C-alpha cells in the first residue's frame, strides 16, 4: 500500500471519534435534491454510509422502508440515538448486508469517494432490483460567497481534501449513463455548528492536535469577524439506473 493510500484509509476511518460533532455540524439535504435522486415509487431505499443519519431523515416518507448501512460503530451509536426506529446494519458499499434484488434505490451521501468503485458498483447492482437507481450526493460549501472562499482557503492551507475524484461520473455497466444536477441552497448555522462542521472533516480530524487547534483558532477568528448566520451550499447529485 502506498503512503497516499495509507493516509486515505486513515482518513476514511477517522469519523467515529467525532460522531457527535458530525451530528451537530453537518448539514441536512434539500428536499428537491432527494426527490431528484430517489424515484417517488421507490418502496425500499438503502442509505449507504449513513453516518449519523443526515440523509436518512430526508429519505423517509409514508409507505417507504429505509435501511441504513454504516461501517463505523461510533457513527452507528449516534445514528441509533437520533433515529432508533430505522433499521441500521454494519456494512460497507463493497459488502452490503442485504439480499439480492431487495432494494428499489441505493443512495450514498458524502462517501462514494472512499469506496472501491469496481466492487461497490457490483454490490449495488446485486442489491438493486432491475430498473433500480443508484444515487450519489455531496453537500459542497458554496465558495462563490466571499467569506466561504476565505474559509476554504484557510482549510486548504492546512490540509487538502482526501480526493478530488469522486468517481461519480463513470459508474459503468450494468448501469446506464450517469445523470447529474446541482441544487443551491442555504442552511442556517451558528458559529458553533460551523466549527463542528469543520472539525468533522476527515482531513482536519487526522491533523496533529496542535495543528488542528491552530486551524480551528483561525476559523474562530474568521467567524468572529464575519458573523455568518447561514452556510451556502451546492448539493451535487448523480444518479444512474440499473439497466
């Protein structure tokens, strides 16, 4: 394993130690984006890499069964406190603990860039019913807002995001060509929630403690100067139908 791969795996497994900050600071997903990702008629929907259930909450609707799959025990514990009524299973996108052709849709939020795409695509195709949909989604901070661009510059000065390749535009067979759409929106947030959002990023979690505190101190100074009350987001969505 290369040094870069080892660091990527370390970051991928880092979220459990900040599960509470993740729950407090990570945003939800806009309803119109979720509606675009998941067909109205879908009766069984799987949330892959469900984390603390940020997307799961938006997936629920009358007459639909939602099943969450999450590898981290700490994140599952946080999920169970927030959504005790939702079935929650340990597993990954490469090893989904569900039977063949058992789901109408699989959705993966903020996590597909961590997966082995060849294995994960094969697993998604196995679990989906014919004609089912695989949806991938990320909430990105909207850096067209000047203060958010400053925040992004601070973060990039300390650590790069784990990968710029989200592997979302080329799922390949047996899926049909990928469709994509962006949704712009704003989420009300306190400065404390913005700090939690920053602290729950993998590339911040895995910094040396003194470096992480220095970074968070600079973020606090920016928030004290700008007094933001909301975070603008671009929710980037991808979907592909199982042919």
